[in-house]
C-alpha cells in the first residue's frame, strides 16, 4: 500500500516519535521551515507535544502516541515528518492504533531510530513509509540540495528513480557548526559481490534502514519479514565494524533470511571504521551471502547527503566489476 504523493500546498504534520523538538536549535528550525515551505512547497503544522522534553531528551509515551495518532487521523494532514531520531521509538509499538494507520495511509518520513516505525508499520499494515531526512536534517545550511531532490523524487513524484551518486559527502558535526563544513569527494558505490561470485542483478521489496534498529524487531510481531527482499542497511559512527558485523549476523540467522535477494549498504561515517576492505571481508566470510549481489557506499544513512528510500517499495540493483546501479521502481 502506497499513500498518495504529496503535492505543493499540502499540509504536513511534524511529530517527535523519539527525541524532542526541544533539542533543536532555533536557527536550525528556521532553515528547516524554509526548506519545507519554499523548496518543497508544503505547509507546516506541529504536534501539540513536540516541545516536551524530559531527562531522556524525549517525552512521555502518551504524548508521542497522541501526536502520531492525531497526525494520521486528521484528514487535512497529507504527510508526517519526524523531527529527530533517538533511542526509544520502539516504546510506542505495543500501543499504536494499526487500524487507524491502515485506514488513513499517509507519507511518513524519518530515519535512524524511526526505522522501527517504518518497519513495524510495514509489518502491521503493509504501508510504504520513507527512510529519509528528518525535519531537523532539513535545517542543514550547506550541502542540502541532493537531499531535497531525492525527497521530492520519493514522496512528491511518480516515476521510478535511480540513486545516482552525489558529487561529495560529509560526516561532520554540521549541527554544531553550520559554516565550517568539511566535504569529501564521493568515490561512488562499491560492488562488494557481483557476477564474479554468482550475483549480479536482483529485484525485490525494500526492507531495512538503520541496522541496529532493525535488530530490535527480531523475534517480535513487528518483524517485517524478508521474503523476496532487498536489504537496505546503514548505521552511525557509534557502531564500529565489529558491532556492525555481529548485529548483521543476527539478521543473517533469521529463519526467513533465505528470502533476501540482495543487499545495499549505505555510506558509513568515518568514525565507524567500516571501510571497503572490512565490509568486503565481513560479507565474503558469511556463506549465506554467496550468490547475492551486494553494493556498498550508497548515498543514504547517517552521512550526508542522503537519498530517500521507500521502505516496503520495490528496488532493482545490479553490480559488476566497478559499475553498479540502484533503482527505486515502486515508491
């Protein structure tokens, strides 16, 4: 199930399923508001509890649920944009009104910890949602153009699209220093496994997002299932290569992993220490991956800029030698 695309003039609701709006700087809020209203042409509204901030930089389960439910219930609201990630979106899962969401399908966008919502919504309702920039991410002063372009492609336009590599990328602390940014030339995607190892091309339903958030759903009723899937996976700087690998092995050991048709890894931040060499070694050491096309260093995840990925949509991937293609077919 895919919600109607957003159109210029539509009203979106900004909510906080994880961390609070209270942690976002005023200057960042102003830039994000400009991005939404001028670059995307959308109207903004906010959940009534978004400013609440507790000792966990979040708010109560009750407050977050109320804002999310009201966003889905309000017929004027056409899309929902999360403010921040964090650590506690999964607190909401046992209490969400899945019938309300199913009867009122809407665009929902977020990444990182919001992955648990993306995947639980897919599991419980079949609704496609979007791994993409938060409202706070749209408060970026420089290097935002690619991000806005792909957000439009995913939630405002109908045609299939290819994730073309950005010209440069950054993993600096832009929220602390907007004017002193450090960008790196993008070397493009890495073909980790291709025809040479029995893979090459695959097509399937997109499952994934943040790896450590996906892992939280193992063994729960919110597990999205891996049948006929392409895994899109990424994680942040806190997860070094050994954390990434052991968490990934838990996914590989799921009973339905045999349904995975291919894997796409987002770009890792430098502090994660996940290089092309370490990722390749981890992938080729896992016998369950033999025959799967695997591509790394694609523009999504915690580094910037990030493309928007429809969780539950359909993708086609191809890789051979140093050439690859990642296409979003249904979104």
